C-alpha cells in the first residue's frame, strides 16, 4: 500500500519535448504542467505528478498481479518521463476502455493537484486569458487546455464562474459513453425525431 502522507513541497521537473507549462495571460504557469512535481493523494494513494497517476491508471482497473506490479512500478518511477516510459512496456495490460476514460483520468489528477494546493488554484482562477498549452499531440494539446479551463472555472468563486462554460467543459472531459447502450440511446433518439 502506498504512503498516505500529506503533500510535499512541489518542484518542477523539466518535461523536455513532452508537454510543459501552459501560457496564460502571456506568462508561463509552471504548475499547469502535468510533469510538475506537486505530490497529491488520489484514490487513497500518493502520486508525485499528474503524469504518474495518468500512466498508472492505464492498468489500475486490472486486479492481476502483473497489472498491480505495473501500477506500483509507475507510481514509484523517479520522474514523470520514467513513469511514461514504464507504462509503455505494459501495452498488453491496457484497460479496454482507455480511449473513453483517459481525458477524465487526467482531469481527476489535475483537479486533485489543484484541490490540494490552494495557492495554485487561486493563481489559476485569477487568470482571464486563453490557455495556450505546451506542444503535444494535437489531441492532447486541446484536451490539456480543456482540462485546465475546467479546473480554472471550478476554482473560481460562484459569482465569478461561467456556469454555462463549465457545463460544456464537464461534458468534454467526462468519460465518453461506449458500447451497446450508446447505440440503443442513439436509436431511441432517432426514433423520437
């Protein structure tokens, strides 16, 4: 079982060509980087970075010993780059629903980090400009921006929050529907219109 101690003082781990901090209001904001080391607790386990949690979540639903071992190997990686690298070795264990849940997995990690570091949440909530995320794949550059926009709206006080925008961001960052149930809902919808 992982330690359940309080978060430690954060530090920035350079993220080389994989992501990096977002630029908001013309300033790079270090804590927006998923590789930024700000230890947080999520699902009762301590994680060094959002990237560590995200990579381990690829296998976290699998109860087999090999998957449990992969999760711990990733969680204890000495850097987010190593966490990513270790996850790449276990493709055969990748959860079947990963493409449907991966954005929400990263959202949960980012939201947990900001909820446990209120000074960062306050700084993010005070920004007003567009969020320009660091270079990544086109899809992840967009998804990271949407995740940060959602966390920013959630961190704002109720009188400052754009509820309509927040509702749209929630819809874009929650797990996507999948399977036969979705097909049935589409058929029902089509039959009503």
